[in-house]
């Protein structure tokens, strides 16, 4: 009975903004770590307080809606307890699986390298790069803008996923076995193409489907050979 006791929340980001200016922060334990501590949950609850709202998202994070005037202090307090606050806006945003709760960490070093190289780069529309640490891809890398599936010191790269709507679909295999030594440059080349040739605010999947037959995508593939 409790699962359906209250289907419509009293406070949402939209309803809160009717009574003032609110900002929504995407909070998680990290790019790889998916486990929260009790102290971290306490801090999230403290920051939301009676005026804010807390929501679970489909992107491995908790969305905390708070008054915009309190954002700077809130972000500092969240980071002090070891939480990661994802940046907002039209940027490259990183996601990753939990690497079997740390049992399969082979891809962790290159994931960290890619995070430092890509996270926060401005692009025409937000691009989600999802890294999965083995061929099981149980965190659904192929359903994000760019899906990277790690296998034996290399990545299979998937592009073109349509995230929602009647035409929703997984991405398709763009390049197979891109070596870890090449993957950073490989992704940067794609992002440079996106920035150069995309229409204003054009989502990455629309850009890719519109341009995938052009010569410059083949040149990106050839760059790893």
C-alpha cells in the first residue's frame, strides 16, 4: 500500500519556483562510487530543510532543490562531506558504472583521466559520456550520448542514442577497440566536430544522425589506425 500511498509530491522544482527562485543541484558520491554514507544523507537533508525538495534521478544522482541565494554555501557544505556536485549547463558531463563495487577497477585510471580532460567543456548542448568498465555494460552506456564499453585495454564506442520519445533507441557501434592511449584524443576530435558543425542548441544525437555520412566522421575513425 505504501508504494502508491502518495503519487503526487507536495514540493517539486516547478512548484517551489512559483514562490521564489530555486536552483536544483545534482549530487552523488562520485563518478564511480555509488554508495552514500549516513553523514552524507544527513547533510543533504539538512541543506534541503523545510523549504527545499529532494528527488532521486535516473542519472545516478539525487536532485536537491534549494533557494538560489543559498547555492554557494550549499555546494561547499556538500563537498565538505565528500559529495560530488555535478556542474549544470551545456557541457560535457561524465557518468560511469560502479566497476562492480570496486571489484573490477581496470578502467578506473583511464576514467579519471577522461574526467579531467573532458568534464565541463562547453558544447552546443549537454553531452553525457557514460563509461562502463566491462562488456556487460550493466549501467547502460549505449543509451547515453557517447557510450564507452571497456574491454582489454580498449573501448567500444557507441554514438547516436535517442534518449526519449517515440523514437527512443540505443546508440550504434561507431568504433571498436579504441585503445586507452587513443581514447582521449578520439573523444576530443568528436567534440570539436560537434562544436564546429552543430546548429545552435542541437542535441548531440540529432547532430550525429544529421551528419554521420559526412567525410569528417570517417577521418575520426581513421585517426586511430
